[in-house]
C-alpha cells in the first residue's frame, strides 16, 4: 500500500535503526492513501476538462446560487486572487461561467455560472460525493467515527493543527 518513495524511506529508516518505524509506516500509509485519492479524483475530473481547482470553483458557485464575486471565490477556495483569476479564465473559455459587472456597482465583478456550468456542477457534485462516500463503505458507522476521532488526534500534532480543535 506504500508508494515506492515511502518504501525507500522506510527501508532507510530501518537500516539506520530508527525507533519509530511503526509511526513512520502509519504516516506513509496516510500519505499514500491521500495521493491515491488525489490521483483518482484527477482521473475522474479530467474527461470533463476539469482540475480539482476548477471543480471547486464550480462547486462553490453552484452552492452559492450561481453567483459570487471573484475575491469571495478566492477566499472560500483558499487560494490567492491571482490563482482564482487563472481558474476563472479557463472556466470562462470552456463556457462554464461568465464574468459580469455587478448591477448595483458597475465597478465590481460577479462570476456567474452558465446553464452548461450549472448542469456540469450538479452532475459532477453528485458523482463526486457518491464516489468519496464509497471510499468508506467498508467501514461501519463506529469505525468511521473512530477513524475521524483518530485523524483529529493526529491533526493536533501537526504544525497547522496545534491549538485547533479536531
């Protein structure tokens, strides 16, 4: 289940007599799983001409009723304004959204899903959530709750998670 690079790191850690091999293996298993999910996600979105970033923009716009200003999209997606501009450019070229001047304040822009963008967002969101949910169908409700709790505990030991609540 480990990627080749993680196997190589495990072998080197074992060769050096590292004391925490079990913890290293757990981390590398989690990283390998995350990489596999990301790769599968990209494979599922590619036939629609979408990256994960483009999909997130469609999802956010759809969830907001089809319209948001670019700065709010960037904030919700957790990306810079420059990144959101690139994502919007690509989606606009594909005919999935339009940029329009705000009716009340012509200086402000609104990003609006086209009918094609709305349809694609709905279709892919349903497919995507079913696929993600299916990843955990081998776990019963108690196992899912336990996994969530355990991941939350690990999160608290990351630099990002220090001081946060799981």
